[in-house]
């Protein structure tokens, strides 16, 4: 039994596969470009897990076209529309890789993104990393704005900020395990990073622009008022901060959000 256990541990440590989790919902307009950006990665040991939240457009048809071309793509469709948290948790449930990465269906990665980021993590024994990224508009044109990340961020620092872009995150399950997203309709990504960092972990920034975040009109993330309400809810109901602490962190969050977009 001991030999079997040691063998399994050795095999786990040799597993360098990246599980890329993509949430999709009525994204036929953009998902093809996102899929291509994953399949074209110079880091080839990956699986692309696309979980669809009951799209009513031809998203599934587009995905199926690529499944026929590349066996690394896995596709799952929920029985009912449930929100991004449920979708991503389904992806986490079926993921087989040592590393977990996230890419929404309207965002894009640069070709060297995974290779550079995984090397950065392995060389420094980091369990949680994120990178800088650029903003693009709906047609993919640059908005001439880059979000530059700090070298590291702690739990208390993240409470004041939204600097970690979900499309840039990679987590090593050998160092950070048993995490999932809280069941809220929006803002579950930041709440997840907070839950990981609250345990004493640190997120490390790789200061190179390696991804493109698409600004889509009408999306959940584009609604500023809802974002403010969502952040306040995170402080009060997910992190259980008192009124004074919530107000303190919320003020910093607003100021940093304005600074990030200027």
C-alpha cells in the first residue's frame, strides 16, 4: 500500500497538465477566437473544459466543430441556466490537470501565456499567479489600456482592489487544493481569490501583458453600479466584515477601480 501511495504521489507530481476552464453562455460571436487562443498555446499539455450555461444561440455548434479537430477539448452543458459559479465549479469537478486556469468565452490569450506563467510558478514554487493584461473592444481592437499587476498581493490588499483578472489566473493544485467558487451570480471569481488568500496564501503577479480582456456592452462585469453592490455584498455577506471595515475597504476599492480604468 505504501508503494502504491508513493507511486501515485510521484505520478501526481509529474502531472504538468493545465486544465483551462471556460464558462460559456450565448457567446457564439466570440468563443471561436477564445478557443483558438487556447489551442494555439506553445504550452501543449492542456485540456480545454468548456461548460455551457444553457446557451440559446449556436455556441454548441461552434464548439463541436473544434472538438472534431482537437481531442483536448471537453464540452459539458448544464441542464438549466445556473450562473458562472456553478459553471466553473463543474469545470473544477471534472478537471484532470495539476494546474487550473480560467478563460471566459469572450477573452483571448497570447500564444506564450501558459508557457511563461507555468515556468514562473514552477521556478519559484508559487501556488497562485496572475498576469498583466490589455483591454480590447468588442471587435478585438485595442483600447490602448493595460492593467499592470503588482509583484504580489495578500488577502488584505485584495480587499482594496480588483487587480486580479480571472482570465490571467493559474492555480497549482499541488500547493493550493480543495477550492471552489461561492454560489453567487456575479463576483464569484474575486470571492474565490479572497477565500484562497484568507488561508495565508499569496498571489504572485507576473508583470507581462499576456491576455486580452474584451469589454462587452451589457455584460455583467461592465455594469459599474452592479459591481459596486456586488463588492459591498462580498465584504458584508461573504467575508463577514463589520460596517467600519467594509467602509474602509470599499473606499479603497472605489479609488483603485477609478485608477485602474484611467
